[in-house]
């Protein structure tokens, strides 16, 4: 009896240490990395992973002990193992994988023989899975189950907290009117991208974009039409970006686009494509207006390291180029 209490106290102490280590953490990546590391150390398993579920997508979030073998696994909510947990919300506890129906649907190395999966449930939905495997048959015990069951609950609380934090973070980085990133996010991202470009000797370009005669649109047709136009322009930019590029509402009718790993020449080509695309687009907000639903933009381009290598000079060069584009008749790209 005393021995069992000693083991239970040891488990409870381990749980306390793990939950304490993630108690103040708000970033989902860090929470999962910490959990995987601590579980791996405590259980002394062959491999440990956390798989997160988002709608009909399953994604490996954190892992330790698998090496390259897990990189070959394409996770999906249709995988028998994941599908079973999603439909039943039950744990899976297998003493001999060779005799299991899940043999070919788990991220295992050749030496793995025992496996355990514990669902991470947030608001009655399976939002993730803790996966462990071991080298020996029937290695997992009821103590492992007890340990993981409590940790799964703690992770679910931490994930819910991280999701709430992410929602708040999104609200503070998005422009209320257009739904794209705001000036605050632009300042943060441009600083980060300049540092990356400097560290890895990469190109970086910045486009400053202004809607031509926007004040006239507001004055003659009202702010409601102006707001709708801003939303449409912002969405056009968003839909026509590469995955690595980001668009921001910089202020008023001005937008900024950060083009990573893009030199001056290619930035100009991209800016021309955007300018042409806007001029040819029929804007719903402008369809009952004399212009026939069309607007134009002026674009200023600056590039790292061609024009500048620091935050303020890079913006100033793009702003100056934008001013030249507008003073030269608008509907132009100047670099």
C-alpha cells in the first residue's frame, strides 16, 4: 500500500511539474513542445507526439523520438486511428501493434510494439491526440493511463486558453474595416523580415499603394461607398498575393505589401500586375458611378538591400516613389 502511494505521489508530482511549466504559456506551439518533451522524459517512451485536429484536418504539432520516420506520414482525419478517436472520443491502448487493426495507420518505427493514444477534448470536441509508443509488448500500465488522462485534460485547458489568446491576437492585428492586417502588424512584420533578410542575405521588397482620387470618391459618393471600395481593394490584394507575401492597410486609402525573397526587378513586375489588375477590375461599390466601376492605384516600390537596409529608410524610399507616381499622373508604378 505504502509503495503504491509512493508511486502515485511520484506521478502527481510529475503532473504538477508539467502543468506548472505550461501554466503561463499562451503560444500553442510552445505548449505542445513542452508537453511532448516532459511526457517523453517521464514515461521513457520510444516516441511521443501531439496531433492537433482542426475541422477535417489533422496536423502533427510536436514530436520527439520518431526522427525521419514520422515525416513520411500524411496525417488525415480519415486515418483509421484518428477516425476512431474522433467518432468515439475514447483512448486507444494497444499492447501489441502487430495484432492491431491500426498497424498500418500510425507513425511508428520498426521497433515499436506498444501504443497508446489519448484524446484531447476541448468543449466536448476532440481537438487533438497524445500519441505514445514503446519498443516492448504490453509495456503500458494503468499508471501510464492515469498519467496521460490527467495530462490530456491539462492540455485541453491550455489549448483552449491558447485559442482564446490567438483570437485576441488576431483582433489586435487586423484592420476592422477591411479585415486585412493593420499598421501595427505591418511595423512588427517588416522589422522581422528585414532582420531575416539581413541574416540570410535574402532580397525583400516593399510596395506602398495608394488609391487614386479616393478623396473624390468619399466627397462625391459618401463614406459608405468609400468604405466598400477599401474593402474590395483590400480583398483583391489579399487574393492575389503569394503565400509568402502579406498585405496591410497602412492608413486611410494607403496599403502596404511586403514581398519576401523578391528583388527590385521582380517587385516592379509584381507591382505592375497588381496595378493592371485593379484598373481592369469592376468594383461592385462603384458600379453605379460615372467611372463605370473602375478605379486606379499608384504604387511606390523599395527593395532591400538595393534601396535601403533599415526599417525607416525602406519605408521612406517607397513613400517617395509613391509620391512621384502620383505627381507624374497617377496609375503608375515607380521604383
